[in-house]
C-alpha cells in the first residue's frame, strides 16, 4: 500500500472509531424533556384516570372554557378547567352537548348553558 493511501485509510479508521464511540456514549444517556411549565407533547391528551368526584359539586360559574380545537368533520374538543373533553363527556354534573368554534353548550337536566370563549378584547380589558 502506498504511504498516502495508508494515511488516508488510517485517518478513515480513526474518524469511524470516533463516530462509533460517540454514538455508543449517546445511547447510554437518557433523554429528559424539560417542559418549562408547558404540556409535555409526548404525553397523551386523554387520560383514563380522571377523578370526577372533585367536580360533582361544580356550578356553571366554575366551568372555565379555556380553548377549543374545532373540527366539525372528526369531532371538536373543548379545553375546560385544564382538561380536554368531547361531545357527550361530563364535567361534574354537566354534559357537553355541542362544541362550536367559539362556544360550548353544556346541560344539566333540562337546563342548557352556553359558555363562550373570552374574546381578545375581553382579555385585554381584564388584564389592564
């Protein structure tokens, strides 16, 4: 083998060895997600272990509509009191009847309530 080819070969082996060593070291480390007070995007939005007992005595004033994911084709979602709900789900004693683009209709017995998302103007006025 020519000295130049031998040098290239040894350099290639050294680079490959370094990459393989780095890769193996990276596999030993466990990745930890730092949420910084945000929702972890890798966790499911739906949980099976929701405890309803805390919400049984909820009044309509205690239902805070925080957001809506509006999808009329596949079913909209409502974010109420920090939890995600679909049509027919229950929030305390209230059943979600309809989810619109900026409102949610809930019912308790025969009484139907409409809860609207706060508008940007309302937020601005209350924040001042």
